[in-house]
């Protein structure tokens, strides 16, 4: 038998066994069944890994007798993109998703001490999903389907996918997609057992999934910026939106769990957020793989759409039935005593994220609704998303500046004056200073004020934390800060993520509001000015690289008479096999500006090129990649204890010492 499908068949059998062992073990209370199920789970991960390695091998050896390999690769495809072709189609992507889920649950199963009652009840949810995925991989989404003949060559990869972004964007998104199933399963188990500790156990997995989704969206943004010809970093493309939706709801969940942790509130809300996150994750997969919505990212028509829809319906129905059954045990204590309090700020935070998610979901789904009711698709343009989400983003920016310093329960007038007078004054002063410097656009002024407010309140709170550490043990400025940082890693990690988001907002405001763009035609030796920069066309070059012919226009760039860039390129790629000509935009950072070159046409002695000058774009990539990763990793290193006394429907539950470190063990 064929190796790939054989390993998947065995993995399917083991997943069914592990599922049955968990159900019978819970029913009969037989621990030996859980031990054998854990071994089976590890075996599933091993088998799925073998299947994945085998698919990699088929691509590397160009075995075109396999239909999936023949569709997405060819002899002339560079090896790096041959490897990335693994997840270029729906079948390989589903295998990648199942592979990552199997690894995650194998990690949990291998750590036997953490395999407590909550995990035993959560694991069947994951195993049902994994079993369903294996069934799809063996029936309707088969990456190991063989042809009756051996093609002379394969079709090759879509030219738009032949980019380094193909290595990172899909893989990090599926890292996040696979991670979301764990908090969802813990939520279902927590409801069934009336165990509120599920939020503590789910938080770290949620953060891990959030990191994957964040990086996936950032890689996607950078990919669009450097590959697509329109010269932007986010186009509200339907499939971009599909990965953005679970990011929004998961972000809301991570913030709202703090209210449940401290006050025993928002329990039902947290359940809904995790349900929505998992449903939106599957919905995003449906959009990407079904071809039901037009997008530059979609993988084409697929027969798997009904399977994803059926799964979503079953998940929604099962969750609602379980919630209705256990409703009395998940009612929250009333914790909102004032509209002006830390608790209320978290609620407002959630409202903003949900409002944004609702608008994006509506805009993304509307083409389907219009086709169903009108007979044709009506696409929603970026203007709709911007009109809704820009004001929401501004509100979120200011709320991010308020949260660190506002009091719990109720903030008095004296408290507000004491904590916010200086940050607000700094924000106003920054707006005044920015005005004569050329920052006069309304949204740019708001971005300046909000950014200074956020930076000020975060700095004040960090100073307070460091001063507390100093009172405990004064060891000098650097050591005091280091100790405060280490002892408050969760807070500092969160603030680093806030700083990353702040940098992204500033970059977006600068690039959108103060962008200068011109499209012009010039002959070799000609010069054209955009903003403060002079662009001189110095030559035209042509060469062949890998599987494409490259034509490039070369520019020297000067600013105020000083040369700042030489041999800047505006490229066009021609792929002979696909008979496709694609523009390859090039971006160069000069000082605080990005110079963006997009060739429209190139002849032997002239070029038509669109050039953009986009201020502050470098902050987006610094904030998005470096600060975000560092902040999340710092947060993940923190053991968040389950409180020994927490409020749950007027009952104080004394936690066992072992449960205090349950999250760490998981």
C-alpha cells in the first residue's frame, strides 16, 4: 500500500481508539485506559509526522504520479518553493493542520502529571476533530491520490506564491489555527465539569495561538506589501480578513479572562469568545479552500466546503446544548460597579474588538449573501472597512492608554486627576508641537495624541512597579528594573505587545496620511521628483533567474542633492511555464521613509513606474515582528497561578496547591 495513506489510515484507527478509550475511561473511571490512550495520541503524532515527511519527499523528488505534487510543482520550480508547495493547496494545508494539532496533543499526553480530569474530558473534543480531519484526508481531500500515468512535468506553482512569504505566512497561521482547538476543548470540558479553572489552563494555549495568528497576519501584510502591485500593506481582502477575525476574538478573550480571574465575572462571555474564535478559524479555512469568495489567496474550487460547514454547524449546536444544560453553573457574579473602572475598561475593550470583528465578518460574508439573494456577488471595498474600523482603532488606542492607570471597582475624580492629568497634558503638548512640524491631518493628530497617552501611562505604571521593587531591595537602577521585569513578566510582556501595536498604528497613520505617490514614464537618464526625493533612471537590465525572466529598471535616488540610494530596482517577472507576467514591487528604507517602486511597463530604453514615498513604515515591521514576538515570549514564560480564593457564583472555592501550578504543568 501507499505509505502516506497507510500512515493516515493507522492514525485514523488510533484516533478512534484514543477517543473511545477516553469516553469509556471517563465512564468506567479506569486510569489504565487513559494511559493507553496517551500512548495512542503520541502514536498519532508520529504517524502524521511520517505522512508529512513523505509528502515533503514526494515534492522534493518531483514524483508527479501523485496528483497533488503534479498540480503544485514542476521541474523548474526552485527547491525552496517546491518545499512550500506542501501547503499550496487545500489537501496539503489540511494535512499541515492535522499534523500540528497532533503534535500539540502529543505534548500534552507526554506530560503525564498534567493529565488531570479536565484534560481527560477535553481530549475527546480534539480527537473528534482530528478523526474528522483524517477522514477528510482519506476521502475528499487526499494529498496522496495517485494518477494512472506519470506526467512529463507538473503544472508548477502560482507565480504569486513563489515568494519567501509562502514559507512563513501559511505556516504561522496554521500554527495559530491548530492552537485554538486546545482552549476550545478546555472550555467544553470546563462547562461539562463546572470547572472554572479551564480559563487558567486555556490562557497560555490561547496566547500561543495568538502569537501564531499575529505573526501570520504580519507575514501576510509584508507579503502583500512586497508582492502585490497596489502598494499597500492591508487590502481587506476576504481571505486576509478570514485570518484576522479569529485574531480579534482571541485578543478579546485574553483580556476578558483577567476579569474572570480577579472577579469571577464574564464567564459566559469568555465561553462565547472561545466558541466564536474556533468557529471563525474553521470559517477562515472554509473561505480559503472552498473558492466561494474571489481572492488572490484562495486555492481554487474544492469539494471540501460542505464538510467544513457541517463541522461548524455541529460544533455550534453541541456547544449551545452544553451551555443550556450547564447554564446555572456558568453564571457570573456582577462585577461592574461603575462605568469608570478597570473592569469597565476591559468590557469596553471587548466591545471594540467584537464590533470590529462583526464589521469585518459582515463585509467578508456579504458577497455570499448578495449572491444568494440577488443572484450575483457584490464585493465590499476597503472604504467600508476603513469607515468602521478607523474610529474603532482610535477608540482602542485611547482605551489602551487608560487601562494601565484606572482604578478597579470605581475611579474617583481625585484618582482620575492624579493619574491622568500629566499623561493628558503630554498628549496635548505633543499635538501642539506636531502641528508646526507638518502633522496637521486630523487622524494623524489623533494618532500622535493617543500614542503619547499610551506611552505616558505605560511609563508611569512601569515606574511604579520598579519603585515597589526598589522599596523591597534597592540594588541599583538596572538591577531594580531587571528584578521588576522578571517578577512582573506578564505585565511587562503585555506592555511590550501594546508598544508593538502602538508602533503599527503610528506606521499605518504615517504611511496612509502622508504617502506621496506618482506614476511617470521616463527614458534612461531622465529624472523625476516625488516629495523631497529625485529619481534618475540609470539603465534597464534583463536576466534569467531560476524559472523566470527578469526585467528591471535601475534608479539612483538623491535627497536634497545627496545620493541616498543607488541601483534601486523596479522589477517585472515573466514566468514562461505559466505564460504569466507579474510586477515585483521593491521597497527600500531610507531614513524614516520607505521608497516603493512598482514597474508598470519596461521597454529597452524607458520605464513607466509607480513610486511611493511612505513615511514611518519601518515601525510597522519592527513593531509587528520584533516587539510582538518578544512580548509574547516574555508573557509565555510566566506561571499565572490559580487563585486560592476566587469568586464563583457566591461560592469561595479553595484550590489545591497542585492546581496552583496546573497551567505550568500543561
